[in-house]
C-alpha cells in the first residue's frame, strides 16, 4: 500500500473527502491520538467524545477491511512522522482540516489535501457569495435564503414552503408555566472502551465524567437524529429561547457534538427535517426554524470563520480587558441564579443551549468587558461541541461584538428584564432584575446601563441602539449605577457577586 489517508478527529465519516474515495486493500488509514489533547485543558466529556469516537471509528474501518494505524503520539506532527517512519515512501493525503492551525500544520508537513465536503458551503463558495454582495452587509438571512434556493430546501417551485422564508415570529414564546413537554434525550450505555478512555484521560480536566448523552459512533448518532426528527422537531421552535430549571435541553436536538466531529453530516440532517415536513409530521414553522439553524447559521459561521482568518480571534473592538468571572469555572462563586445554573449544567454535561450561551454567558462577558480572547479560550475548552471555527464567529462576531459590528449590527446585550421574561430563575434569585442600584440589584441590569454609558459615543449613532442609549438621559441615578457597576465587576472577578 503506497497511500495513507490521514483522518483527523473531527472528520469521522466514511463519506468525507479523501476517505470517500479510499478502498480497503489499496489505502491505509491513519488516525493520530495526540496526547497533547489529553492535557486536562478541555472538558472531560469533550476529550472522551473525541478519543472514544476515534477508537470506535478505527475499529469500524478495520471491520470494513482497512489497514488502520491508530497511533498514540505526543502531538499530531509526531504521529505523522512516526507513521512515515514505519511506512517508508508512503504518500499521505488528508481532507482539508476544519481549523486554520491544522491546515498550516498539514501544509508544513507536506500532506496533500482533498477538498472537504463536510459542510454544505465550501469556503470558496462562501467567498463567491461574498463577492456577489459587492460590499453590502454579509447578513445571515441573505446567506440562508441563498442556501435554500441553491440547495433546494423547503421550496415549492421558486417559492418558500408555507409562503414565507422565516417563521421566527412564531418561535419566541416565553416559558410555559408548569408543563414540561420536552422529550427526554437518547442516552447510550458506556462500556469498557469508554472506561479505558477515561483511564487514559486520568483525573485532570474540567467537568463531570460522561454519562452517555453524546454519541461516539455513527450508529448512535443516527439514533439521535431519528429521535430529533420524530420527537423533538414536531415541537421545535416555540420554546427555542426559554431557559427553565426543570429541563436542561428543552426542545433542542443536541446534535451539535455529532455534527462537529463528522458522525452526522449537515445535508442528511436537513434532508431528514425536510422529509418529515413533507410527510406532515413536522409543522412548517418548526421545520423552517430547524433548517435555518443547520443550513443557515451553522454554514454562515463556518464561512465567516474562513473569511476572517487569520487574526479573527484577536479582535477586540470594545477594548475589553477584564478577567473572566470566577464563577465561570466554579458555580459556588456566584449568587446569580441564572449564571450558577448555567455553569452547573456546563460542568455536568459540557453543553448549554444557545440562549444560555448568548444571553447568560456572552451577555455577561460583554457587559462586564471581559477580554474576548479569554472568553473564547474558556468556552472552547468548556463545551463538548467547542471548535474554533464555530466559537470565533459566535463570540467575536455575535456574542461579544468584538468585531465592531461586522457580523451583527448591534451587540446582543440585555439587562435582567430579558432574563426575567425568558427564564424561571429570577423568582428564586437574591438579585432583583428591576433594580439597577443597591446590594440586591441584578448585575445584568446594573452592568447594562453602565455598558451603554461606557459606549455612549459608539452606540448613540447606531440606529438599533440609539433609543436605548437615549434612555440613559432619563436615569437620575446614573452616577450611582456606575459606582455599583464597579463593585459588580470586581465582585465577578473575585467570585463574590
Ligand atoms: C456564544 C455562543 C457560542 C456557541 N458555541 C458553539 C460551539 O462551540 N459549537 C457549536 O456547535 N455551536 C455553538 N453555538 C451555536 C449553538 O448554541 C449550538 O450549536 C447549539 O446550542 C447546539 O445545540 P443543539 O444541537 O441542540 O442545537 P439546535 O437548537 O437543535 O440546532 C440545530 C443545529 O443547528 C446548528 N446551529 C444552530 N445555531 C448555530 C450557530 N449559531 N452556530 C453554529 N451552529 C449552529 C447546530 O449544529 C445545531 O446542532 C454557539 C452559540 C453561541 C451564541
């Protein structure tokens, strides 16, 4: 065998790139299990997910007849060197990696790459879309409609199914009072392979051990997809944005970890949603809302990442330099119920839904002026689905407004009132969302006004923010709010708020 296909840990699918053309008996497969990735920096469930999925994928390829080199090594580059040493003269090919750093590594190592089909929109296609905009804003909604038409999703002829492109207005309900309509997610049983992986990881790392929520084989991932389409999608949408203490998942599909390591491909996920809509099993508002997440948001952040790399992670338009809140790594270090609940969930499962990520964690970071690089590093390390390509646009572009408004025309910031409306935390919290000064003032509310005051010049002329900024003129207690904000910022850093 003169050719080796090198498969990276987030490309675990027979249909992706170089592996799609590989043949048992003709091509060898290399997977490098880098010990550098077991250093305890990342959430234990993330490390377990990738290592267990790689080992199981290697076993599947072997059963399909491939000669597989599953090689432990201190780094990816060392693993490649050792493989080349063991197979003199071998030609190594790979699929284009999903991170800028990995692409550079492969280039330096002289590994030939094949175009990736792991996403529906290749970065070169995204660039063609950008060129076609001729300097106009790169809006997600425009990209999404372009994808719908070009890929043919949810169309009746040339028209959008259901007569509209966007059913978002039906998908923003506050939490229902007492009912709990959200189905329990699928969970797998762990076995000896999982225990071996946990032994290899050792005691280091943030977060609890896995309990089976995150699939590590394609078969398990397909079972999650079936469950998502049959049980979750019929009610996907109305409660997309709510946070309730009685359900950690509400009606989200939990597919991101499987999608991000290749166990599922976005096309098959969107196809399954379209089919369920056509069969009358899923209403159009839910199908459209979900398809928008998969072929819209996910692909848009993927294209945005490559459009802005390298250097995207260094943006800091709001000149934010505060340290990470102490509670981000220890929920005991806050009395804010929404924050404590989010961090406990993160420790427990390595996953939070998008409103917790956006309006609890990123919102607080933006309001408190936490350094974007520190937030990106912490979130990438703490989430089971955390990858640079998806974290950078979601944080630098969206959550933290660190790109100065290139991706989102206004920062996603809010005071405590939004959290009061969309969560059930505030009733049992020691802080009052309606107050901006005093020991019991909600930190979000205090920091919101302080943020507007700090950035009055920047946002006063922003059409979508001007009204909120003008609200500052009606605050007779603004000096007291700003003094309280200093106490809050210090308390967040010390873990005493
Ligand atoms: C600040 C912030 C950080 C985020 N970090 C990550 C991350 O590290 N990894 C990650 O996969 N997602 C990230 N997201 C996007 C989103 O929160 C998660 O994809 C989603 O919560 C995953 O849960 P789910 O599979 O149940 O999603 P569902 O609500 O069921 O949505 C279906 C799918 O749509 C895709 N999707 C939806 N929104 C986005 C988005 N904004 N960006 C990318 N994909 C999207 C995901 O693949 C998801 O699986 C982030 C969002 C924010 C606001």
